[in-house]
C-alpha cells in the first residue's frame, strides 16, 4: 500500500502577504493563526501580512513565519481527512515536521523556531561566513574539492543530484567556487544569506539552542520524522533533540531523505507551506514521485 509524506520548505520561501487571504477568508485558519500569533512576543501577524519585505527577511521573523504558515495549512489539511505516514522538512522545515508529529505543540514549535532564528542571527553576525550554490557537479566531487581548500568550506545542503550548497568562511567559499568552476560546475554562485548555515561555524548556535531545549515540552511523535542530518526515522523526544542540535551545524541530506521515504513506500508527497521549491527538488531526485503543493485551501 502506498504511503503519504508531508514535507516542509525552509528559509527563502517567504513572501509578504503569505497566509493573509487564508486568514481573511477561512474561519478555522483565522482561529489557528490567532492562537499562534497570541502566543508570541513579536509582531509576526503584521510582518507576515503587510511587511515590509526587509523586516520579513530578518531571520527572527522569517523562520516563525514559514513554520506558522506551514502548520496552519497542515491543520486544515488534517481537518479535511488527509493524514501522513511520515513527515520531513528541508532545514527549517524540520521544525514544521515536529509540529505535525506533535513532538511539540503548535505554539511551542513556533516559539522554538523564533528562538532558533534569533540565535542563528546572532551567531551568523559573529562569524565571517557565507554560502554558495554549486550546480552541475556531483556532490562527491564537490566534497573532494572542498577538502582541498584552506579554511572552512563544507557541503551542507544536498538538494538534488546536481545541486549542492556549500558553506564556510568567505575566503574559503570564494576559493572553492573558482576551483569548482574549473572542475566543471555549470554555476558556482555566492548566495545572499546572512551566515554559513549548517556548517561547523554555526556550532555555537547549536550549543545555545540546546541549552534552551528544557524550556519546551518535547513528547514522543505520533508519526515518524525523517531527520535531515542523520537521515533516520525518529519518534523519541531525546533523539529528536539530538538531531535538532546537530542539524544546526550539520548537513541537510535532502536527496537521501527523499530516496529513503520512497524506499519505505511513499509515493505521494504533500509540500505544505509557501512556494514550490521542494516539488522541483523531488522531481529532480525521482520524477516518478507525485508531489502536491499545498499553499492555500
């Protein structure tokens, strides 16, 4: 019997006005949104619905905004009778998966995400790092070249077979991009991001985040989450906290994530949240898989 997975997008999919029409036209959506907005100490509703864009791009707003949108849509999807066998998310999206699996309550999920955003913002300002997307080169070759570069540069997002993101110090990223283009990469472009996310330079963020886990009530999941960094099916709260810690400065192994879900019987994916980035990645990994985008009801 075929299985269903809910998958969730990460940072970069946000846009001003996301969720506003849903809030204004669907009573249940309004109720779910308001429960989340009322639980926060920041003006997320105003920023999500009306911007300005520069404010929404600030990590402390971006991350809870995307997770809020994703979890409200999930609640509406579940209300319509659609349930998942598994959940997974790309980077930040792993937090939406936590909420879906009831590892944390919806409000706690968003609060933890907001805290993660604040911590990552602070730490990224303390390190001189960035990220770059490498297109048209296999990940094994990218890893080999990164190891030959002086300084910190690591493969951190394995998005699809011919697209991998690297992160590290700015000088090392610049040197790696040159070598990767010489090795045959079609493109090696530095990204407009505020830090070297998922690289070892972000370990202080993981340490700070881990120190705050006890403020949240983690529970055993009611469905399994497939983890980003370990690529393991998890339900146990202690193991999930370890994954969240390591994910802060560890890679997003998205190709392996989708392949493992497929190999465990998943044939239909619901991409829940803003944008359609994951649909494109899944199709590049295995074009036989069905992906339904859920951005509105």
